[in-house]
C-alpha cells in the first residue's frame, strides 16, 4: 500500500505568517533630516502592510558605528591617517565563537573521538572565517582566535588522554596545529583577507548610457531593444562585454 497523493494528505492551514526585512539608509545631512526620512519610510512601509520596528531602528552617526547582519560598520581613522569607512568583526561575534569552541571542548566531551571533534571544529571555523574574511583587517581577529583555539584543543587532548602537555605536543602537533594521519585541525589564520571589489555597471535609466549600449550591441551584431522580438533575451554576456571590451567604456564610466 503506497502513500496517499500529496493533494489527499491532511494539512494545516497557516494561521499567520511574518516577514522581516533588514536594511540600512544612509543620509548625507543633519539628524533632523534623518528623522524625517525615518518617518517617510514608516509611512511607505505601512502602505505594504509592514511596520517599522521602533525597538530595532536606530538613528546614529557613522562615526559612532552600528551593527548590521553581524558586522560592525563604522567610519574611523584609517591606515593612511584619514577618515575611512570600515566593516569590522564585532566583539560579541568573537565572543560567541569562543563560547561555541569552549562548549564543544567541554570536559564532559572527552569521550568523543579526536577525528569527530576536529571535524566539528573545522566546520565551525570554516563557516565563521568565510563570513568575516571580507571585513577590514580580519587577520588581527583571526590571530587572536587561533591562539585561543590552539590551547583550548591542546588542553582537551590532555584531559582526554590524561597526559601532560609535552607528550600531547609530541604526539598530536602537526606544525602550527594538531591532527592525526587522516585529519588536521583548521586554524583561523589559514583564511586570508578577501577584498570585495564592486563591479561597474551601467545605469539603464540614464539616456546617454542606453544609447551607448545600443550602439555597442549593433556594432557587435546583437539585436537591440527595438529590433529584438518580444520575449527574446540578449546574448549571454552582452552587458559584461559592453563594460569590459567596448571602446565607449571610459565614456560610460565618466557618466556613471
């Protein structure tokens, strides 16, 4: 006897649902103007059935900074002595990482095998470092976490095998980390800073750029909007070729 069809299975109707939208609005003006924009946003969201949360909405100066999606955004003195915007790793994110590592290496977890323990720690380190490697100077944070992870795991090995630290180092140390013949503990310092490079793109609402783009397509033998059948798409990569290889690239960049 097989399972009933999907349409015949009993189901519960959803009584309610929620929608959350996180966003940041930057204002080049006074605090009063920022407050006015906040009121306008609240009125606009209300037309879509949404409510601006007063508890989670903050109006602040960029030099004081704010937290957004796990990042710390602030404008402060840069390496060249000038004010520059920065995206940093918040202290509370670093503390959460340390707390998770300590929970995974608690004394009552010594019954787990070293391979399983390293595999779980590697998953935590990999996900956390990949998320924060695009921040400003993440190597400072990664170096501090590397030292903490190194010694926390060393003490966990000492408790598991009831051995002293020199013996643990001789048995499990593999260069700057620990491991076995099959798996090695990943350290945060293995992840280097990854610079985010913004891609240049033309604004389709600017008349002069649209004319240049159509000229580029016609010179390449690609049908423009007026000649292309309804519903047909541009050739793959047409927009990218326009910016990267077109002789009008410099002109387009000046008008962006």
